[in-house]
């Protein structure tokens, strides 16, 4: 197992923390508020564009580039993997089901049972809102495994094991269970007083596309979470 080894600050691309970099991949921690990649509707600065600039080292003629493997919502913070070649990207995407993805989230209320799996068929409407449908032919089967780690003051801290990776999956499943993610303006309470989404991609474990080693990366806990629920003790990734 390999855990995070952060580069010295002077080598960091602006706005992202590099957790690991080699000739095939780059693993970063994305802050909330930053898009993974641009869209037709929004072409603002993104994690993808920041890393493209980083690997080109200021030379616009450089042929170096970054390939997107997966995405996090703009409001979600945490770990992202990018590839440095088409072949590495394809390998990681083809083996994505073997990638272990764990999140931390703070939701409203107290869940019963304290651990479980939420499953539904998710689909999206023309307003780009994701929701569950009873029709298996209209949606994609999605599974969200959760464990309650702490309960305090009307909040629950959950560890989420994402068994499938659909758009907005955690946010929709928690909202539809009656326990929306704190700060979720799209799927949460209409009068939510928090401006930050309490959803963080905490750890990622995957097989390296070239050397075949199993790598595990884990980040710290966002300060916003400790403001909501106090001191947090969670299981950590294995160290070397």
C-alpha cells in the first residue's frame, strides 16, 4: 500500500494539491468550488486546465497533456486521478469498478439503520436534476453503502463506500432518504444556511495502469466537517 506523500509547496500547481505524480498518472486533491473539467455552459478555470498548464510548464507548444479519468462535482472536494496518456486513461476507466471510493459526508438527522446500502435506478431530467425512478429501463442501478461514524446536534457524519459512481449519486440517495447533505443547494433543504457542501472524496484505492501496483491515497478531513460535528476519528488507509 502507498499513502500520500505531498510535494513541496513550490512544485504545486496553483489551486490543487498534488498527492502523487509519476510518468503515467497524477493524483490530486481538489478543493470545493472548482470544476473537474469545463462544460458547454461553463468554461471557467478547472482542475483539468490547471493540470494541463502544470505539465506543459508554461510552454503552449508542449505536447504534454492530461486525460480525465473521472469527475467530482464542483461543490465536492477530495481526490481525483488524471492520466498522462490515452492508454493509462483507458486502463483506469476499464478497471473503474475495481477502484475503491470512500467519501465522508455530514447529513441532517439520524439514520435508521446506522449502516446500510441505498439502492435505486437513477436517471436525469432536462433540467439536469438526477432522481430515482421505479423503471429499471429508464435509469441506471446505483448502490450507496453508508456507515454512521458520529451523531451530534441534528447532524450525522457518514462514511460512504461508493459501489457505483453515478452523477450526483450520494447527494440524491441521501436526499431521498430524508437526510440531505449539509450545504446541498440542489437536492437539500431550501433554507439550508450553509454555503459549503459537506461531501469529501476521502480515499481512493486503485491499480496502477502500468506497473500493476495497488495504490491507496487518503486526504485529511476538511475543517468545515469539524466545525459541524467536532473532533472526527475515522479509520485510516494502511500505511507503508
